[in-house]
C-alpha cells in the first residue's frame, strides 16, 4: 500500500510539472497563426494545425551576454503545403513578455 501511495504521489507531481506552461507560451500561440499566414499568404487559415509550444535552450542577448532570451518552438501543419517549425524569442520581464524575434522554417526533404 505504501508503494502505491508513493507511486501515485510521484505520478501526480510529474503530471503537474508537465502541465505548467513555459513563460510567454500564450503569446507564442497567439503569434504562430499570424506568422504562418504572413509566410504563406491568405487563404490557408482553415487548413492550419499547431503543436506546442516547447521550451528550447535559451539564447544569449548579443548586446549583453549576461542576459538570455526565452526561446519557444511551435510546429505547424498546413495541408497541402507541409510542415513548418517556428521559433519565437522573448525577453521575459517582470511586467510580461516582449517578442524580440521570430523565425519560420519549412521542413522539407527535397
């Protein structure tokens, strides 16, 4: 019984840690469809799907190496165009997140 309780406590701790969103996740999710629409043009909004965001390794600020930026990655799927990887670079401040940069890459095997 003791082992069962420990296993349940460990599992519930893992689930709550997994459920916590990375900082600036809401802003990245809001920006992803806009970036993809800008890249593809209009008319694909109904065929877009997204996965993420996932927290990636931080990026050093080139202007101040002591500072780091938060990097979030989102995968996008557009029928019939294919798959895309988007990365959003944020500066996390006490009053919120500031988008510092973004990139989009088509995942193609050509």
